[in-house]
């Protein structure tokens, strides 16, 4: 996803501090718990849970921690009940922002979200204002050491829609519901799959061609991403290569 891959690269280059790692764990555990509550605790029959389980393991979340999260989701263990909620808004320059959050108190999260947007040069929008600019997709990342034709042959047969070359490997794009099947087909063919996840992919993108513009947008994204209830922040921006080089 344009914007997604470059933003992920920027975050990666900041380095994984203990605090950031702890927050990532907390986000992944919440996602596992909600997936289990929504679709049941059986990984084989709950594709969303299966994807969240894989994502947690890929980020080194201990297996017993994941299993406890599943049990909290199914009610076998006591836990906080989180609600899935989305927020929409704009960063400077009219860049669309779509935020996925998990909260146990909407009355806390909503005002926090609005304040964060406004304090950092953005603005909240009404539900539906930007959601139409995104679509739920799956991204399966395959090691870049293999040829495009080899990846494409397997991926397209499994239902993939597109393949792009990114800094961390081949990004195989598919419908969200087909993520597990596409990943399984790639692994069965002997290809090295590095990760898979569900994202909201923009249907079109806006290229930012100034350092000041990029920093203004990233300021909003950073601030939103730091909120405890926020799980993912999606945007429809891309950054020109020369601007990205200056940000690096």
C-alpha cells in the first residue's frame, strides 16, 4: 500500500525501543483477544484470529501470552471487554486518515482522538468522510531473494491481486478474506514468507513532495499512533523519493 510501506519503513528506522516493543505487544494482544471474541477461539475456523495469531508470533509475542488472550476473548478467563471503533480525519494538506482503535471506554477515546488531531494540525471528520477511500486487503510479504515470476505464478493462482517490490521483499496483495489461503499457497510452494497482515489500503494516493509537508503529516500520524487505544493508522499519502531521502 502506498504510504503504508514507506511509513512502515520510517517507523522501523526509528528503532525498536523497549517502550515501543511493549506497546506493540499490548496492541497485538488486544487484536488477538477481540478476534477470538468476535469469531471464536478456534484458529482453524476463525481466519481473522489465525492472521492475528501469526502476526503476534512474527513479532515474538510469547505463545502462552497469546493463548491467554484467546481465552480472555472466549470468556474462559476474565478480562476487559474491548470494542472495535474507527475514527476518520485529515492531516495537513487534506491527507485522509483512517484510525482503527480498541477501547474499553468510548467516552475517553473519542475526545483523546479529537484533541490529538487538532493539537497536531489535523482535524476529525464525520464517519464515512474518508473510509470510502480505503479497502480491506491482505498483505503477504515474501523474501525478496526469489524472482518475481516465481512469486507471481503461485500468488496469482491462489487469488492474489497484485505484487509489488518493496525494500523488505515482495508484497503480495489480496482480498482480506483470502490472506491465509494466499500465505499458505506461497509457503507450500517453498517460498519464504516473512509476514502477513490485514490492512486498509487506499484506493488512490496523494504524493507529498516537500520535507515540510511530509513532516507535518507524520507529526499527526506519530501522535495518533502513540495513543494507547490506537491499533493502526492508515493514510492515503506517498512520499516522493527525494523527500524520503532527506527524512532518512
